[in-house]
């Protein structure tokens, strides 16, 4: 840190205004208070850091400063303006760069390195030449140049963070905000990352950098620090000032001394007693253990041996194969090659006896949040087949040993992170295992809780002889292990005691030794990332302004940003086979199901006769029915009980009862009544059956009258002949297919468009929309355009199937139908955008879109009953919903040979629906997280 910056910080920032100022800022997530009346200033033109474990409010505070989250109470000023003012946030967008938490949290996994950078460059209005120049300079400086064509999702953790940094720096921000940028990254990549930041600061001395980190050794490099806990700032000063004020030798010790008294009262330093001599008994052994996922090798011929009672550390970056190796060792994942043994028995997923000797604690909290602490413990005891008489005592023992008595009846989701970790360890130990496999158990836990957790592990190892196999990112934890393995890119680089590893490399610390091993591995070609070119300067990209403020109408709507989102969405769609298949084949499959499966044609109805006359005349009456294409005769009915049973079982849909003396009464001209019992479970079908029966009955009577010479009596003055004009054969297929096309063009496009927005909310990439100059309309239209094109192609395919496969002729104007379809898919995708504004998960979006599109389309749009026959709210929905109007166009062009002049009235509501729905979606879409 330079003397000028040091002096500026020491005198309270009098030399320059702070880059960010917070006054009485509070933030809640429901009932949880994330920030509690926070007030302090971030000094400008320096690297300022927030330190503290997960859940103390660091990410929330940085999101408020970046403008990604709305201010609830208090005041947040950034670069001289109020972040509650939408105009200031819009003007500030090009001056701020924000890297959210998580590896590649601001990246798009299916896009290549170059495509990610190009996308961000377009968002800030850079032309092709400017983007190319900046991408070349940034990738050369970060060592990403050889990987421009590689998808971001296939980069290592360190490379993802470098790419995220490049995307953030593409527009030369005045304020760079980094939320835990190196969590889960190996030490070499962490070092390279901070060297890049240092180089950038040298070339841009006026840029301010705000960082949140859980690594205290990183925080020691910063110019200014604020320690946080429980949503409050405990202290703020330079690292040296914090050490001096607390009298601590390290930042971690200083942080512990700054904690409230109730949190550090029982703190004890971790002491590791010497381990007894190795008696040769092996707990874990692996030989050439390999795991492949397709062409990708996650674990590459790993061999290791862990004696009983040893604390064995497994170190490596995220994605290097640690978790996969642990799953193979516990039998949760069968290896592609190699063998593994637990306590001398080869690992077998079906060998429950051996697996009961192992306790496994996963990387993420995986207990049942709807069960209390006691219930979770008891459940896992039963899952491991502990005798019922021993369960209660064992639960009490675990509660006492892991200090869970105060929360025994609480739900795990409401516990602090340290308590949840202790509960997970208690669950892993409930069945008295001889070995514990722990996958990053202390990630995000505060130093006091982390050391308390380690004291428990040491006690289990030294007192109870439990073998501990633990993975971690923290080097101070690795130094507590008896031995460690350093893993990188699926391979174990070296295994030895921590002190021995540092001594072999001639380094003072384990981290330095790990870095040298990683450098050697990369030099041998084992690593992915090339060393950044330290000699490459980023000054070359400073020659011209990186962001040109749009003028005139472009301030509110810039087509370049809209096209950038549309292009990115199109690329992602092309590379996502599931969504692409759903978009194209999904409509085709549903077209066949609905076209052939839904029919109003009533044919081949089963009927039976209860013939109480048994004459030639009664038989002739029966044959009159059986000879029709509408009915199929079944075995005669023997009585009312038989009639009732067969109709209830669905064996027959119609029962005819012919009375005794039927033939004699007909011959004598007496009145005769025939009973017809119709299955009325489906009223429409029942009415159709009744009409058929009455028609066939009347035809039989007329035939008999003519045979008896009374034909003239049947002749009337007027004969009515019924003809069906548009569907002469009254076939359901001709009516259903033109109606199914509008239904599918509403359901699938709306669902895909809703998913495209909600997916960004789930993945976190929606943050890029929050913190860039992109407007709501640019974002929504950019999302919509690819699905309009895709949906129109789907319309063409469905129309082709209707004409060629289903044989439904298109009698009217195809151009009229196509124009209506284009407007209609625009309305359908706009419906999806509107639904996405109040959905937060993809599952909810799928179900919500299905319900909100299918119900109105089927029930209120004229598919079953004409809209004019509906009443009240149903009729209003039918008149407003786009499907009713496109259904009119589809039926008019397919069946009635109509063109635009005949159907123009149906185009007006569709043309109005598109802008109205998009305007509603834009009004409801939030530009900040609430």
C-alpha cells in the first residue's frame, strides 16, 4: 500500500471522497436480519476488504453497493450518488463492475471464453474493433488466450475466476466489486488472481476495489478492512491497525478477539497431540482409482493408503476430483477403473456391514430440514439399523458430546452454520463408525466454530481411534493433519506430512509448497491454465473510452444491447439439446397425441339388447342398430342386474330394452315403448348417442311404414335436408387439428420463454442484468426474439404436418395464417415473459405456465364452446385471450377458405396484445433483487 493511500485512510479519507458511504443500512430476508444498522465509509482508490464467515452480511452489503439489491432502510451512496435513485443507478452502470459470489457466477457455461467476453462488450456499446482489441489484451494478460474457444463451463475454477474478472473489466470500471472471488480456487490460481488485480491497479491507480473474502491471508494484502459478524461491522481499519488494536499476531486471531464476548467466551486454540505409532492396520487403500464421465477423466489413477486413527487431509481446488474420489471410497460411485478397500474389504455398494463402519459428511448440508435435531439423529440411527433400545441413549450421548442440548428441538434450517456443522458431524457419528469421511466440513464457518469443530475431530482421532479423511481449502487446517495429499486435475501430486512437504520444497509455509507443486504439474502439462503474461500491460485498452453513452432515444432503448441478449440466448438454445428438443419435437409429439387422441366422433359404440320379445321383428330392430357404423353389438343382456353391472364396468355404452309382445303390438298398430339406457358419464357424448338412437329408431319406423303401404302418410309438404358446409363429413380431425395448433403455439413458446428468464434467476446470471446499463425492455425483447423465431418455425412444421400427415386441407390464404401466427407467437412469448416476472424457480415456471396457458386456451377460447355462448368472467377471458382470436384465423383459413379481408377483425386484438403484454412484463420485472 502506498504512503498516500495509507495516509488517506488514516486521516479518515480527507484526501478524497469515499467510494461508498453507508448510513444506518439494514436489510432483511423475511424474518432474517442480514444487515443491522451498518454505517461506515469505503475509502476510494484502494483495495478495501470485508472479512468474516458466511452469513454475516458481506454479500448483501456488496450487492447493495453494486445496485444489484434494493435498499430497504438507510442510505447507500456510491460514487457520489444515492443508490435508491434509479437514474443514478442507470448512470452508474458503466462505472461499476460486479463479480458475484461463486465460481463463474457472472458467466454463461455453454458460451465460449470469447463469446462471454463479446457479450459483455456488446452490453457496454463497444463496436467490433474495440471488443476485439480489449478481448485480446485481457486474455493475453490473464493467460486465457489459448482457450478462447473453450466453453466457460469446462474451465477450471481458477480459469473461471480469471474469465469472470475479464468480463468485469471489459469496460474499464471506476469501481470493481469482488464477492469472495477465490473461494474454492487452488493456491496457485489464487496467487495469479491477486497478481492480476495488483497489475490492474498499477495501470489504473484511480480504480477502487471492494472485496469480500473468507481467507485471512488474502485479507492481509488489502489496504483497508472491515470485520463483520451478525450483520454488523465489528471494526474497520488497515490490516496493521486491526492487528495493533487487538494485540493479535494474525488477522484470524484479531477477528476472534473482535467477536462479541458470548461468541468467543469458550474459545480454545486447537492443539494436536502426537499420533501413536502406526501399527500397520489400514483403514483406506486405493490403487489406480479412476473415474470417467464420458470423455472427461475426473479422477486419474489415484493411489493412497491411510492407516487407522490417522487424520488424513485431501487438498485441492474445486473440480479437481476430491468429492468424486470420496464417493468412490464410500461406495456411492462405482469407479471406471481401479480398486479400493475399507478395513481390508473391497468397497462394494451392497456390503452394508462395511459401509456401517464409515460415517460420511457431505460438502453441503444434507439433513432433513423439516425434522428437529433430535429427530434427525434418531432417524439416522434407525437407518443404520441400531438396536431400538440403544437409540435414545446414543442420541443423548451425541447431543452432550457435540453441545447440541440447547437446540435439540429446533429445526436445522434455523440454526447458525456452526451448529449445523456440529449436527452433521453428530449424525455421521451416530452409528459409532470407525472412519469419518468429511468433504469440506468447515467451509464458510467462522474461526471460533471451525476451531471447535477441529477439537472434536482431534478427540475422535486420538481418544477413540477414529480415522479422519477430510478435504479442505484452508491451509491452516491442512497443517493440523497427520498427512496430506495434494490433488490437482484428477491426480495426486504428492502425499506426506505437511511439515515434510514444505521442507522438501524449501518453503516456509505449506501454501508456498503447494504452489510450487502446482507450478511443476503445469510445467509438465498436467495443468490447464497457462501462466498469465505478466509483461502484458492493460494500458493499451485505456486509449479510448470503453463505454460510449447512448444519445437521444438510445438512452432508453439501445438495439445493440437487445441484440446482444438475443444472440446470447440463441447460442445457449442451440447448445442445449433438451430445450431445443422440447421446442421442436415437443410440439410435434403433442400434435399427434391431440390430433389423433382427442376426437368428438362417436363411432363403434358398444351396445347390448335386453330382448323380451325374441321375435323376427325384435331381431330386425336389433340388426338395424348393429348395421350402423356407429354401434357394435355385444352379447345379449339377461336382466336388469346384468345391465347395471356391464354398464358400470364400461362393457357397454348403450342398452336397448325391447318389451314383450313387441312384434304383435306393432302389427296391431298399438303404441309401443322401447327403453334406451345411455351412459351419461360424458354428457356431450351421451347427447350424441341419444341423437343417433333417435335417428336410427325413426329410420326403422319409416322403413316399416313403407313396407306396410303407409309411405304416403309420411310424406310432408316440406322436406328438410341438412348439409354441413365446411366439414361435410363432420370429422373431428378436420376440426381438431386447426384448433390444436393455436394451443401448442401458446403452451410451448410461453413455457420456453418463461424458463429462459427464470433459469437466469436460479443460476444467478440475472445479476448481469441488474448491474449493467441494460434496460428492462432491452432484456425482455432480447430474451423473446429467439423464441419468436423458433416458435414460427414450429408453426411452419405443424402446418406442414396438418396438411400432409393429417390430411387437413388449407383452403384459405397461407400468408394470412402465417401473419396471424407471427403475431400470435409474439403474444405467446410475451405471456411467458409476463409469467416469468413472478416466478423464482424453473419447476414453478413450468407448472405455472402450463396452467395459465392451457386452461384459458381450452375452456374460454372457443375450442370447445363458442366464446359467444360463455357468460361472465369466462366470456371476458375468451374475448381478451389471444388464443380465441388466432383460433378464429386458423379455422377460417383451414376450413372456410378465408383471407385477410375476411379475418382482419381478429388481427387487431393480436396486434394489441403483444405490446400490452410486454409493457406489463417490463413494469413487473425488477431491476434489483428485493
